[in-house]
C-alpha cells in the first residue's frame, strides 16, 4: 500500500496557525479572513485511481479532485488562479507546488508521528500550519 493512502479518511481541525495571514496573501476578503480563525474545517479525503478527492466543510462545502501524477492542476482561489503540480513522495507526503497569480505557493500534506494530518502551506513569506485529527 502506498504510504500516501494513510491520508484517506475523515479529519477535524485541532489547531491552526497563521491562517488569517495566509488568507490575506491569497486575496481573501476581510470578513473571510477574520472569520477563518474561528472556523475549524473538516476534510474527507479519498483516492480514486491517480487522483485525490478532498471534500472540505467550513461555512460551505467544496470538493476537489486533484491529479497525483505530476500533471498540471489549476484552481480558482478567490480572484487568483493557482496553477501547480502535485506529487507523492516516498514517505507518503503529498506536495502541491506552483504559482498563485505571481506568487510562489507550496503545500505539503502528511501524517506526523502522532497519526495526525499536518497541512503546511507557504506563500510569500508566510507559513500556515493546520493540524487535523481523525474523526
């Protein structure tokens, strides 16, 4: 079994740092940035062939099907387009690396030693970390 398949399941946010700062960098409106610190998203992750499906529930529900084969993936993030390539490492971590508008943006999703999912995002000098525990 690929190590990345351990990410499959239902997850609740247990902690998050620098979310508002990251949202500012990506162009989120003021009210969304302010509310983000109080909202703890849940995620459901599954794998379908060479794709990862992520359903995120906050105030609204979003669903993304992300290719894991290194092909280009694009997503609309507020008023900007995020274009990236997503790859799986031997250790099971999943990395999305690309551009949001004209800024470099990278996210790494992995399981830590405690069995929690850690999602770290870097953009324009800001590091945002969200930690999730299995439901």
